[in-house]
């Protein structure tokens, strides 16, 4: 029975991966497994050495090995070019997807950089013209002050954008420094850094520092993940009494961690909910569309995933595993 179970599992696995096989090779493999299963069942039914069931079992096993031989022969000798072509075709499709993604990245990066750089350039030009006038009056000084602020804001926006792009690029990389990261300490640091905006907008954060577990990995990456999730929650916690909930529960497997960050805002439009983790996707005109993409990339680097549901607001669930090289 155990061998039949294993063969049935192999049958299911072949079926799931059928697109990776040449149709004739797939057919031979399925027939081989089926004949082997029936053969094993026949062997369990015979009582005497020279019974019919014993003979049927051996004959079916011969058929099983025959079709397995045909599958190997078809793949390795008669039609190896088909296997090679399928592999190259798959690599070509992957490369085409990567190139399309890079092209989109380049276009978006250029577009997002163009705005602040244009503002800086125009402000600098107006400052030069204003300074050329002598003497400078009060209105000129006020204008220069406004222009200087525009230059400063543009430079700050560009620097923030560069930081976010670098964070996204580094999110999936193998961390250099690993260790146990108490998530409660990370959350405490982020909430301390965001204390001003939390107080200004009167946002209440529900969390328990001692019950957020510890993830083995990079403190920088864990910080980046929760920083983006909490910033996103702050941005969208727009109820009359805005609240953010941060929860934790252990996973079913050793080293598995489940986290939730939930706001009580309007939730996410169902039409875009499948797009919000795409790099540079922006639900509105603010931000650069990199925060949630960074969260997803870090979660995948830790063998996990991130998902979102509308549940009295937007609720993001992140699954992380202790990092293993």
C-alpha cells in the first residue's frame, strides 16, 4: 500500500508539471506509473508463488519499465532537440519578461526623477535672475526664500526616491549580518521615529512589544519591511478615530512567523488590489510606489509571502521564515 501511495503521489506530481514535458514523453511516464501501480496491487493479491496474480504483476511491471524506457529514449536519444528547445523557449520568455520589467523601471525612474529635477532647475534659474537685480528688496528676499525651499524640497524628494530604489534593489539580497531580531524592538524604534505624525493625526497603535516574536535574519531588512507597512498604515488610517493594529502568531512550522498590520481606513479598491505589490505602482499621486514592492521582495527572500485583504480597513499579512542561507 505504501508503494502504491508513493506512485500515486508521483502521478499527481507528473500531472502538475505536465507543461514541462513533451506530450509523448508525458504520456509514456503516466503509463509507466499506472502499470507500476497496478503491478504492485497485483502482488498484494496473490497467495501462491505460481498464481495468476503473481504472473500478472510481473507482466505489468515489464510494461511499466518498457514505457519508462520509451520516455527516456524519446527524450535523450530520439528527440533531445525538443527538450533543449523547450528549455531555451522558457528561458527566452523569462528574459523577455525581465527586459520588459527593466524597461518599465527605467521609464518610471526617469519620470519620477524628472519632476523634482525640473523644479530644482527652474528654481535655480529664477534665483539667478533675482540675484542679478541690485539692490534686492523685501519681495526679492521673500521670493528667494520660497525658491530655496523648492530646491530643498526637490533635493529631499530625489534623495528619498534614490533611497527607496536602493532599498528595493537590496531587499532580496542575502544579508551580510544575521542574528535573532526581536520584532518588538524594531516596531518600538519605528513608532518612536513616527511619533510626531502619529500624535498630529491622533493615531492609536495597538501592539504588544513582548508578544511579537523574534525572527532570525537581518535587522535592516526586518526594519525596512515593518517601516513600509507601518508608513502605509499611517497614510491610510483615515477614520474619525484612526487606529493601527499590529499582531503576531507563530506559524505551524518551526521558524515560521505570521504578522498582521491593519489600519481602519477605507480599504483597497478591489480593482487594484492585485497590483499594489508591483514596483512603481501608485494608487494615488503621492509616493513612488516602492514601499509595498520592497515588503514583498523581503518576504520572498525569507521564504514567505505577503497578502492583503479588506477587513475593516486594509489588513496586510506577512509570513516570514527564519532566514537560511
